[in-house]
C-alpha cells in the first residue's frame, strides 16, 4: 500500500527545495563572464604599480609596516592572489582585501579601487594568477 502522508511530505519537500533554489539563485553578485585573456604584465601589474607599490614594494616610499607583501616580487603577489581568505572562503586574500571583505581593506586607508579595476584582477585570479 502507498503511504500517502509520506508521499505528500515527499512532494512538499521537493516543491520547497525547488522554490528555495529559485529564490536564492542569482542573489548577491551578478556573475560576470571571466576574461580569460587577461595578462599579468599588461593588465594587472600596472594597476598594482599605480595603487599598491608605494607601500607593497621593497623600494616603497611608505613601507610603514615592514613584513607585508612586496608585490614587485611575483611570488608574493601570486601567493596573496591564491591564498584563501579566512574572512570568506569564496575569495582569496587579494580579492577579499580589494572588496573590503577582509580587514583592513586595500588600498590601506584609501578609497577602494573601482569595480572594473577589481574585476580585471579577479579575472586574473580566476585563471590561476599566472605570470603571463
Ligand atoms: C598606504 C599603504 C598601502 C597601500 C597603498 C596598499 N596597501 Fe596593502 N597593506 C598595507 C598594510 C599596512 C598592510 C598590513 C595591514 C594588516 O593586515 O594589518 C597591507 C596588507 C595587504 C594584504 C595582506 C597581505 C599582507 O601583505 O599583509 C594584501 C593582500 C594587500 N595589502 C593588498 C593591497 C593591494 C592589492 C593594494 C593596491 C590596490 C594595496 N594593498 C595597497 C598597506 C598598503
């Protein structure tokens, strides 16, 4: 014999599952297609030179706290680009700092970069932060 109560509960569960997924889908950030042609040397590095090198390089004019990453060493920027953020595991430290998800946000005590500049760096992270 069928157990109709059980079956109703089952159908209700499925309906609820679909409904919940429909509601949560696409909430938050709108997915932007990744630009897989992004280049470190051409697209990313100039942004870092302009906005970050004054502190994050070993020739920095403002290395007010020794010990933080020097981005003129590729392995150090790549390390931050690939390290998972403790503030939100969906982001790496570099992106979490740029998006002010991890504190202090970067650039340090300055206005955040524009969304389009952050997107360039995020695309590069998403293709694996290569030295290209
Ligand atoms: C005015 C100086 C300054 C500028 C400009 C700056 N930073 Fe920082 N950055 C710091 C300091 C100081 C810390 C350490 C802060 C802490 O975590 O307590 C830091 C930490 C970081 C960290 C965490 C890893 C580490 O080195 O400790 C990342 C990633 C980072 N910055 C990325 C950037 C990026 C990307 C830019 C450019 C968009 C930038 N920063 C611009 C001063 C700066």
